[in-house]
C-alpha cells in the first residue's frame, strides 16, 4: 500500500529534465515534464552571454516557455529581434543586462502570452506608448535603468484609436482587474528601483500588488501620490538619499497596503500623524536607517492594524498587551495595547 502510494506520488510529482535537440549552439535547453505520465512539459532555454556575432532572433525550440537572453549586448531592441518562431508562446523573458537604450514600438508585440518580463540593468529612458499592450504581463522589472518619468500608458492598448476589449469568459483568472482605456490590465508587480525618477510616477488604476521605487532621486512625496492603487500590499520606498519630506495624506488610497518599507532614507527626519492616514491595513513599517527617531503619539490609533515597526539602528517594536494596567474607560477600545520595543524604556 505504502509502495503504491509512493509510486503514485512520485509519478505525479516527478519533474524530469532532459536535453533538447535543435538547441542553438551556445544556448542550453531543457525540457521539464510534470504530472502523471509526464503529461505536461515546458521548455526552458538559457541563451546568456552568447558570442557577439550571434544574430537575433536566436532560434529557439517551438514550445519554449522561458527564455533567458540576458547579458548579450543587444542594444536597441528592433521589431524583428524577438519575432522568430517559438517567441509567440513565451511566458517569461529575461532581457536584463543588454545595453538596451530603446525599444521599438512593435518589438514585443508578438509575445502574446508573456507574463514576466525582465528589462532590468539596461539604459532605458522611456518606452514607446502601448509597447506592452496586448501582453498579459503580470510582472515587469524595469529596475536599474534611466527613467526620469514613467508613463503607465505603456500598458494601454489602442487599435486604430479604439480601446481593445478582451473576452475573459471561460477563464480561471482569479486576480482583480481594472481597466485603463477599456483594456484589461494584469500587471501586478512593477519594479522601478534604481532609476532617475524625481517624483512618484502616476500609476493610478493599475492592479499592482507590489511596487518598488527604491534608489530614485525623489525629494518629496506629495499628498495623494498613490491614487487608485487599492490592491497594493507591498510598497518599497527605500534608499532614497534625497527624500526630505512625505506630505500628509501621501499614502491615502493604499487601503490594502500591509508592508511599507521606508528604510535607509537618511534625510527623512520626521513624519506627521496625517502621513499615515488611510493605511488601515498596514502591518509592518520599516524606518530603520532613516532620520526618523520618534513616532507620533497614538500611533496605534493612526495605524490600527500595525504589528511591527523598525526604527533607527536596531529598535524593533511589536504590538503587545500592556501589563498590569487595564483601562476600562468608555469609548477607549484597545487601550490596553501598546507597541513594546527591544530598547529599554521605549514604548510607543
Ligand atoms: C526589484 O529590483 C531590486 C533591485 O534590482 C531587487 O533587489 C528586487 O528584488 C526587485 N524586486 C522584484 C520583486 O523583482
Ligand atoms: C528593514 O530594512 C532594513 C534595511 O533595508 C533591513 O535590513 C531589515 O531587515 C528590515 N526590517 C524588517 C523588519 O523588515
């Protein structure tokens, strides 16, 4: 019985990797099979650091799902470089470290099933409008580029000026969608860290869950900087060496935000209570290595869901029950909870 069970489970769980014929010299191709009798398989192709004379598009097996083309000094991305057989069905594509300065308007348009795109460590200052349109992108990494602004219209789709509508019937999609110009958007993770952004880009209406703006020369975060981003659960604004001020109500609209990383912002010296307004779901606040040494009193009222706050070099505070004192005043709910810190005498 146990043996049968083991056999069954190993048949189901076995991931078989085998070499592929027709693999371009210089690339490494692997088929991974899953499921009972290997009923499901996908091909992973690694073409990192090819010889400089390789011409694009690099031939890839027809059923390739994941393609790594990083570190190939591709330069400006033309309409034909990603238009070969096998590219249409890619699910993920890594184009990092390629000296990409420009993306031509239709360079990505054949990648109709692309969900994950890594364009990090290139030299992009902008992207053509609509260049991601029609792609079901969920995750885009644009970190370590030279964006001074970011226009979310790169995700918008228009054909002959008309918004494209997408039929989503008979799908198993479970995530929340919003629409921009009538098009269904899927992008959930956007990484804009280490660019040249001087202010928070307008991303209103994108169904983002993860947003990273680390290491940008942003000096101020303005009131209402994050409108209509109700799905964001994780926001990282860390390592901003020029950040001096976060205005009251800056984070209003981030009603689902659970983690806010404001660490390593040395010029940020204080935060008014109204900075936290609207952050009703926030559980974790990281201010370590920032200039903020103390927090507004009544922080538990301002941040009703907070569980942990990190401050200064090594001060870590957790929500705890106040010991021995139970105020039973009318109308003062949760008065017996405090934030207790690992530094003697510090209670928030
Ligand atoms: C975003 O980019 C930074 C810097 O490259 C990296 O540390 C981080 O892991 C990235 N996050 C995601 C989700 O890709
Ligand atoms: C806070 O941020 C610092 C610096 O980025 C990191 O080392 C630390 O692990 C973070 N703390 C928590 C509790 O996430």
